């Protein structure tokens, strides 16, 4: 399984890269803008363009997703081509994020424009990360169109299930992968009972249909979800920095380290050059 960082913060990316396990980065325009403003507040002379280039170089060939902002076929296609032409030459690592459906309301009639754009970009060998996926059918269409990555939003589908049932929650609260039972029924969205189950259903379909697109689990809220999307068949998990930093934590690990340090044999420590206190 591959691990991406869901961040545009240069300092977070540097630190995550230093762990030696990072395989890529996902961003969006808001994250990039916030990161640039933070750098400016520190006195850095930087703008969006130079910041994006710096971020791409830092990742040294690891995939970085950059997103279009329009919601119609012509403009999404134009923006995607511009993003790729302008930035892929920096480090050969740009993937363009395209929404599976760019509609802003249910009356919209261009709901297939995202799929159309993905197909056209695939013809031009521009790699696509199809975003805002909430159903297996959407993932199947995106993969059929040629998306390299399909990104189901695990946490957001969990939020939606709780919101429709009027359940109070914090976004960091764990949502059971087997679903939330309310009364005699399990909450579901057209048969999907959790974000993790959404990943599993997509994985089953892709396996049976021999689809090569990679499943990129997005909107990860806690460390347990990282484990569960891995079990469900995700190829990639894109993880916020604050969640990534907690994955190695466990109280018994800390207790064990304290015990090991306390029990160190001085002669052994000296033998390996340890500065034991």
C-alpha cells in the first residue's frame, strides 16, 4: 500500500518525506493558498506559482495532485492541460484532479463532463486523479474513462450518513466500518453503510473487472481508518499530517521504551557506542 500526504504545507511535506515512507502528495487550491499565506506571514517572498514549483521539486518525482477549479467541460479541460503543461516539466510528477461530476445542483445537465474530461486527458496521456467519489458506480465510470487514481471520500460519506440521521458528531469521531445501527436499521446511502465499505465495494468491482486504476482513499480522519482502508483493498491512503504522526503511537510502545531504556546493560551500551544515561 502507498501512503500520500494530504497537505500543501512545505514543512509538513519535508517532515513526512524524512520518514522514508511517503509515496506522494494530494493538494487542493485552498490548501495551497493557506500554505502560501503562512509563508508570507513569516516574511517569505513567495507567490502561488513559485510555491507550487517548490512543492513539486521537493517531492522529487513522487505524484502530486493539482486540481482544476471550473465546472464545465471546456474550462476543466483547458485548465487541466494548462496545469500539466506548466507544471509537469518541473519534476515530471503532476496528476490533475478532476471531479467525477462537476454539477453544483441536481438540476444540472452536465453531470458527465468530469468523465468526458478524464477520457480526453487520458487520450493525451495526462494522468488523472478523479476526486469527489462517493459511489462504486462513480469509481467504475472514472476508471473506464482512464483515471489513474480514483478517490473515494471515506470520512465525508461517514459524515453524510450521520448528518442525514441527525446524529451529533465531531469529524474525528470513529465511524464503524460495518455501519451505524439506528433502531432496527443500519444507516446507508443506496446500500453503502460506511466510507470503508465504499472502498471495499470498489475494490471488489475493480478486482472482478480487472481494472488497473488505483483506489486512493481520501478524507481519512483517524489512524484506525488507515488500517481499515488497507484491509478493504485501497491501493493508496492520503493522510493528513496530524493523523500520519499518530500512526506510530501506542501507550504500550512508550511504556516498553521506558522499560528497555531503564534495563539497558551498561557494558552492552558501551559496546555499541550508545550514550546511555
